[in-house]
């Protein structure tokens, strides 16, 4: 009698453990399958259908209702789409220096300060040979020179410079710092050849540059102007010699300062 009761009890316990184990396995699989698909552990196998929400494993209806109240069903998580592969553009080029020449005749002047300008140039061999052939017998002993012209306030034509001087660069040189004789002036340069007889044949001509003053401008004249609605042109006003403008009562209309100027709104000292 006692043995039969024990056997029945162990049978009930076994059924309960089996049901509990089965429910636990189902829950673990419900949470683990989406994670396995995201990590790619299920590659090559068809996706399993959506997991079935496990039933409460208690055999008592009251216990089933209590467990169902606290059970949180988790929907299966879909695997994210694969990220597109962005091709990496590789530059098929070896690092190196800039080319020493570009194959065209050119000379450029740049201002460094009031007394110095910088010249750089490129003269192709074709232009050199063509110039020497044009000289004929005079090409014997000819040298390449850089001639700098003072062209301040003139439209240079090649013959009307105020003054000029020559520099004989080192053979093969393509740049030179030029010491000019006066600041606040305009200069241009020509690169060419000079024959032993003194004849100069220009090949290329540079741009024109103007050097700055070595000191502040001595012109301290102030001139009032009235700008129109859209800027230029301007209407000139009266000039001002730099002295403070004193305004007598009723004389504001005759002031060189335009209406609205801060000069007209200075605080007056209190009367004593």
C-alpha cells in the first residue's frame, strides 16, 4: 500500500518535472533563436517559424491564470538587413614633387616689400632656339638676361620705360629676387637675350606690379562723401583739414560732417 502510494507520488513528480523542463526549454529557445539568427549562427538553415508562446506549465487552472498574468511574451526579432559594402577608392599614383616645368613660356613678378620683388619664369628650349636662329651671326656670345623696367604711371609699350636695368641670372636659374631702386613704384620685367654688341631681344614679358610705400601715407586729407542708395557713384562733400569741427548753435547745417555723423552728437560740457 505504501509502495503503491510512493510510486504514484514519484509518477506525479516526474510528470510535473517533465512539464516544467519542457516549458523552460521552450522559453529559452524563444529568446535564443532570434539572437542566433542575428549573429549568423543559423546560416544555411531556413528560418524557423515564429516561436509559439508557451502555455503555463501548471496543471491547476488557478495557477495557470496567475502565471499567465506575469508572463511577458517576446516577439521574435527579425535579423537586420546586411550593410552595403562601400568600395574604397584607391589612388593609383605615387607621391612625388611638382614638375620642374610645364612646357609653356611665362614670367611672373610678385611684390615682397617696398624694395624687393620676386620673379620666376619658364622659357622653353624651343623659344630659346628660335630666338638664337633669328639673331643669326649675332647669336654668338649672346647671354640670357632679365631686364626690369620702371613703368610707374605709364602704359608700357617696350620702349617708353622711365628707366631699366639688367640682371644676368645664373644659367639654369628659373627665379630671382630683384632689388628695385625706389618704393611706391610700378615695375615689369622682360626675359630675353643680349648680344655682345648690346642689342636686347625680349622673348617673354611679365605682369606689372606696384611696390608699397616704406612709411604711412603723408596724405592726411579727410573728405566726407555721401553714398547713394546702391553705392557708387558718390557725391563729394566739403574737405576737412583734420582740425576738430566746432559747432556753434544753429550752425550744424553748415558743418562739413554729413547729417547723422557722430561729430554732431558729441555730449556738450555742462554750463557753468
